C-alpha cells in the first residue's frame, strides 16, 4: 500500500498530460500511485498515458461524466493514506508532495496541507504570481470569504477526512474544489507550505475562463456554504460575494477585449461595490477597471490592445523619471 494517491481526471488532454505526469514522476517523494481517470476522451489521451512506463501509474477509462465524477472515481480506486488531485494540464514543482506530507506529519491536527500557486499560459510560460497567504489551523472563516487555495491541484488531504465529508459535488459545473475545501474546513484544520509549488495553466477553453458560467456556479457554492454556516459567520456572506465579483471582473478584464465582455465587467464591478462594505477604500481599483471596460465597449480590440501595450511600455519610463 502506498502513502499518497495522486488522481488526474483527463478529458482530451493529449497535449499536456505527458508533462503533467512527468511532474509527478519527478517528485522527490516516490511512494505514490498515480491514478489517471480517462473521462471518455476522443483524442490520444489514452495512448499518451499508456506510453509512459511506470508501474505506479494506473489508467481507468469511463464514459464522459465530468471532472467531479472523474475525481470521485479516482478516489474510489485509490488506496493511499493521503490524496492529491491534479488537473491534466497543471504541473507540480518536484518537492510538492514531500513538503506537504512533512507539513501534515508535523501538524497532527491538520488534515489538509496547501502550497502557493503560480500561473502559466497554454505554452507553459509564466503569467503571474498567485496569492501568498499563510493561514494555519481553523481556516473556515477565511474559506467562506474566498478560496485561498486557488485551485484543485493544490492540496494534499488525509484520506480519512475525505471519507468523513464526502467527495466532490457532482452536480456542480464549477467551483467544486472550493465547495469541497469548505466542507473540509468546517471540520478540520489546514496547514500552509510557504512555497510556490503548483503551476496552474490557464486555458481559454476551461470552465474557469467562462465568466458567466463560473459566476453562476460560485454563487451556488456561496449559497450552500452559508446555509450551513453558523450565525456568527453570516456577516461574511457579503464579503464572499464581493470577492467573487471582484475576482471575476479582474479576470475578464485580462482577457481578449469585446464589447460584450466590457458590459459584463461593468455589471461585476457594480455588484462588487454593492456588496463590499469597504468599497470606498478601493475607489481607485473600481475607476481603473471601469475605464478599461469602457475601452472594451467603445474601442476596436486592436486599438485597445495597442493603447494598453503603449501604457505598459511607457509606465516604467515615467516611474524612473519621477524617482
């Protein structure tokens, strides 16, 4: 029996899954099994996985049912004392599993260890740094406000904790990771590994790139979470809503400009301001995003991007002159 089970749900992942699996093989901790759940792929995913010769890799194929179901199927086929989920296009730094396992073994009360995330594009190039938050122990109030773990490829979780709270909610089309983390946070302590160890790949075809769909699913998660939250934490609901609207507005404004997206951003920023009790302290952000959304609506995409590029190029020169 292995110590850690790594579960990768895979749907049409032929372009990235080899690199993802190699990031598991390169782990400094080696007592693991890797369960790849082929979710009815129509491409060469199965062929690519089968070409990787490592006895620790197990491949299961099922009809297409979605990522939450695939993760639950992987868990049902796993035997490890600790569970780590990894999306088929994300990557881990080599010390990820070892660092998180050490953290859990050093903090016996904790059931979940998480690290920091950095973001890469479809070609694997660095995009931006993720959050660098450090929360230990009872993180439930923090999780109600936002998913500070940022993605499902992040944590290492004790098997007994997943058995206790149940697996992923298969009815959700987005936000399933956060929903599971909330159930875990309500019963167990978390521990942070203060290192960037997850490389989350942003893909234009992923659920997380569909703003309106992600908004609807996250609102379901929030409503469900606060239905079960104690009365003493209900005041956090508006903070949670504000944070989702702000996050989605920022993500949309960083995408390819279209008039429709501009209008979406305007709505999201308004909802953010209406829900955030402290929005007046963030007026600069609100004004900046609103002006950018006007560019989405009224400027041709090529002109908007040229102006944005010109601003990025000239800003450092202005800053040097002012110093």
